[in-house]
C-alpha cells in the first residue's frame, strides 16, 4: 500500500436489467387483433407496446411493456368509455 490508499473490497460490475426482446410480427398481430378499436405498435426505444384509441374524439394512449396487461387495460378503457365513466389512462 502506498500513499495511504486502502481498497474497499472487490469491485463488482453494476447489475444489468433484463431487456424484453422485440415481439415477433405474429405476436404484435395477436395483440392488435385482441385490441379492436386500438392501433397498436411496439416501441423499440421504450421497450413497450403503445395503443392509440380510435374510438374517442380526443387522444387516448396506453403504454405497457406486458402485452397481457395492455390488452386488459384496453378492455377496461373501452368499458369505461362505453358506460360514460371517467377514463384515467
């Protein structure tokens, strides 16, 4: 040891977060088919599905990395709009 420097211990690299793979064209088509009334796309930059409502006068956009959760949220929003309830997306 020189100059009074002590090592704190072994240095570990930062933990890497798992990155979701891009969906196949068939997977994206299945999500689109399940979300009627929505235009669905995959955002490579954000690593999430984005759904744009086509049944509302104003913009309504949902983002979800999990396709099952996106489909659930699409159904919930469509139900709320059909029954005149407030929508918080």
